């Protein structure tokens, strides 16, 4: 600015380089931050005397603290451990799902193999019955219609065997591919002798589910996040104030070494205040909205918890009835075999027709 009150801009050519190092530590208790900084700056003047100046800040301690805050770090320290536990349990669940899928492929292959054995036996029986029927037709004991019916049964049995063999190959490929085996590996599933008798109760299973299922940790995380939103809305609805303080040393000289000698104190303290004059109830509305969303989250979590417990109870009941169902199926298989044997022998004796 000149003496007559006018401004005159003077051009200046210089090169400036700056190197800084900063370390910051958040304070969970208060939500503030403590920083330690060190920096050095070099300015090379390209005009006039072409001098070089150095300015150093060997260390500078800075403390910043919002006076009204929801303390996000404190909430994160409560939420993140729950997320970590949830991730651990989810990994375990994913690994169990891999094992369950492998077991499912295994028993699909076992069932396909049993179906092939059944269809082979049916084809063999159909062929034998057709041969017996041809002999009876030659003696005039059965009609052509009965013989044709047995021939049709034989053809249907042949077609069914082809389809079950194709299904067996598909199930073999699915299990082999899932386990990472090549086509040279032939897997022959073994039929379990009996289902293991393990008694479980709803209380035992529920305790294990609460301990190992990631759903429980998800409930805790979502509830904490809803409460955090309410706290943030309350903290941001009105008066705001921040405190900033720094203390350190600084020095300047034309040589780098001398810059770190004859240091001078460098101190600063500031207080920032923000007061909304009129926001037309926006802050109150944000708080009410956050509370409503937290209540919705709470109701949803209660419903999901009830559904989770109901699913566990259903699974326990199904497992408890599995042994009874296996016994019924075993008895039905025995009765069916006896009935087939009786019908077959009766047909051979000519006491029943087709």
C-alpha cells in the first residue's frame, strides 16, 4: 500500500520446499485429538539478492477438543469389536456351509446310486416276469394283453434305468467338481449303518446359537449404531464450541543448522463458537427422526430375534423326530420287500394275473 492510499502489487519469483511430519492420537475419553508436528521450510528467492531462507518448527504439540460432541471414537470403540466378532463367526458359518454343501452332494450321490441299484433290480425282475409270462402265454394261461403289459413294464424299467444312470453321473460330477477332483477319480459312497442317536434340547442349541451365530453380534451392532445416530443428532442440533491449543518452538535463518538454534516460543490458543440464530426447528426434527429410526430398528430387531428363536426351535424339533422317521422308513422298506416277494411268488404260481 502506498502513501497515497493506493495499492501496488509487486511480482516476486521464489521456490518454496516444505517437509513436515505429524503424528496424531485421538483421545477416546473426550473425543479430542493430540498431535505432535515437526516441519522445515526452505524458500529460495530468485529475484534481487537471490537469498535462501530456512524456517523450522522442531516440534509443536497441538490439542484440539470439541466441547459438545457425540464422541464418534468412543462409539467406534464399542461397535467395531462387535463387528469383528460378527466377522469371525460369519467366517465360521461360511466354513460350516462349505462342509454342509459337501455332505449334501455326497448324499445326493448316494441316493442316485441307490436309485440305480433299484432300477437294475426292477429291470431284472421285469425281464424274469416277462419270460415267465411268455411260457404261460404258450400254455394259454394268460392273455396277449397281460403279456404286452409285462413287455411295456420291461421297456419302462429300461428307460428308467437309463435316466437314473444319467442322474448318477451328474451327481458324481457335482461332488467331484466341488471337492476339486478330476474325472479319473471315482467316488463310491458308503451307506451309513444307522443315524447316530444324539439327544439335544432347545436350551442347549439356543445357548450354542447365541454363542456362535453372527446374528447376535449383528443385533448388538445395529442397536449401538441406532443409539449413535441419536447421540450425533443431539450433539449437532445447537450450540457448538471447539478449543484449539498449540505450543512449540520455531526458528529461522539463512543456513539450515542455524535454523535450529536460538529458537523462539510458538504458542496459540483459540476458542471457536458456533450458535445457530434460527434453524426453524431443524435440529429438534433431526433428533426426533433419529429417535424414530432407533425405535424402528429396535422393533425390527425384536421381530428378527423371535424369528431366529423360532427357526432354532423348528430345527431342534425336526432333528428330535429324525430317528423316529428313520425307523418308520426302515419298517416301510421291510414291509414293501415282503409284499413284493409275496406278489412275485403268487404270480409265478399263477394265482394272480398281471
